[in-house]
C-alpha cells in the first residue's frame, strides 16, 4: 500500500475509514472514502456536478454529486453524459488496434501509405505508431487556428515540417493521435465517427457512449462550465472526434474499465486490440507509453503519478527510450488517462492485477493533480 506521508489532508478521513475496514471495502466504507475526497474538492474547485464509478472485483459502484446543469438543477447520475476530452484517445487507440488485429494496417506502416494526399510529405517517413504515441517529430498540442477544420487540416499535414527526427521526442499532440485515428478508420473503409459508433462501441458493449449525442439522449448531456462558471460545451474542430470528442457516462466508462481489465470476455480481434493499447512502446521519466493509455509500475507513489500527469509532461518535449520489441503488459501495472474540454474534466485509472479502477467525471475543467489525488485515495482504500 502507498505510504501515508503522501496523502493530502483531506484524505486523512478516508485513511481512517480504510484502517477500520475489513479485507473487502464495504459499500458504506467506500461511500465514506469517496465522500471524504470528493465533497471538499467540489467546494474548493466550484464544481457543479461530479460522478464517480469505482470498479472492484468485477463490480461497479456509483457515487453521484451535484447537478448536471445549474439551470435545470437536474442531479448527476451514472447515466449523465460528460465530455471526456482526451480520454477519447484511448478509444481511438483501441480502434487502431482493432484495425491492426483485423489485418487492415500495421503500426509500422508509414502514414502516407494510408492516405495518398500525404505522399511526398514528411509522413512518408512517419509511422502510424509514431503518430499514435506523439513521436511524429513535434506536431503541436493543438492545430493552428487556420488549420483547425476538416477542410484545412489535410493541407496543414501536407506542408508540416518536423522539428525533431521521427521517433526521437514525445510531444503530446491532438493532431498526432487524431491523424492516427483518421487513418485507422480509413483502413476500415469508414469515416471515423461511423467506425467508432457502429463498429467499435457495440463490440465493447457501450450503449451510452457517443461522438454526437443523439436526440433521445440529449436530456442526459450535462452542461459544462468554464472557470468563470459560464456554460460551455466542446466546439467542432479538426479531428475533434478522434482526439477529444467523446461523451459518455460513468456507467459506460466503468464497463470500459472492466473490459480493459478482462479482455478475454471480448472477441479475439478486440482482445488483440486491447493488448496493443496496453503494450509499452517507450519510456519517459518513469511513464511507459501505450496507445492512448499511459502505464506505470504498481504500486506507485502519489508523487510519481502527479508528475506523470503534470503540465510539463503535456506541454514539453521529452526524449524517449524505445522498448524494442514493444513490452506486453507486465504483472503489476497501473493504467491512466486524463481528459479535459473547456467545461469538463475526466480521469480514468485502473490496476488490472488488483481488479480495481476509478472513473471521475466532472462538468467543470479543474486541475489534473486534484483528480489524481482523489483517485489515489480511493485506490489506496481498496488496496489494503
């Protein structure tokens, strides 16, 4: 179990509950642990609504707080739809893994092999794996404004010049993994939204996960709020669906966590797809990069997890150390991914060897560090 010294003040109550609990954290005890972390967080960060799903031993429990909309006062539930921002990248990665498992592409393929308009560009030398792992050579976090549309983004890629040699530096990037998703869908012969909604999500058993929220689900779509508590939702942009566009519920994400921890429940190509997302392709500062997911040895200190989800990791280039061949999932590891849009904040974390995970969804963007602290307290309470 992680060290006591790493707990924040607000987690001391959670720790007291933990020490009093038996071998399996009872529902009432788990409620106390979650309450002790979430309630102060919501007050400190002025979060209108927040949903937590805790997965343990193949079952999920849900803890809902506040309102999905300040205007309507609709309470949050496990069916409330939240924007999950970059957690969407794990779905994009799974789709690419599925395309590979069904023989439509290889991660080692050059990007231009899958889109003729990229022939003669830098993407003749950049692999799909490099796109998926942010090592194409310095693609930026966001598209420049002039290129941030479906009509202009291919022209941007045609003329883009790498800053670094492909594969040398990690620079977290929506255009990078976004293009990977776009090309993965091309290989499957479908637009990305169709491939995701009609092929991948049903195979994963996700019925309340959407790129575009359908009319009959719009009443479940939470209102997001910016730092001034002004209503906001995600805006369209180039490769938005691929990089940050999914809306889903804590219940669906809990199921997603469970199938990631138990992929043997899925058909063979999806088992292979999840294995590809869980594999380690290179290391950076203690983090091992998967496809979409980011992996750490477990147990892990709070400080190490905070550093892995810090602003420097997202905003600065880092030299990578490739693992050749890619490293399959080791016995004791933790996977996680943060995600944000202008009005929402998400965090998903799970430990397959312990059969436990946590999903935290909020209708306000708030610091990654605060999400990590809450999830860490809950995981620590389960892993005694």
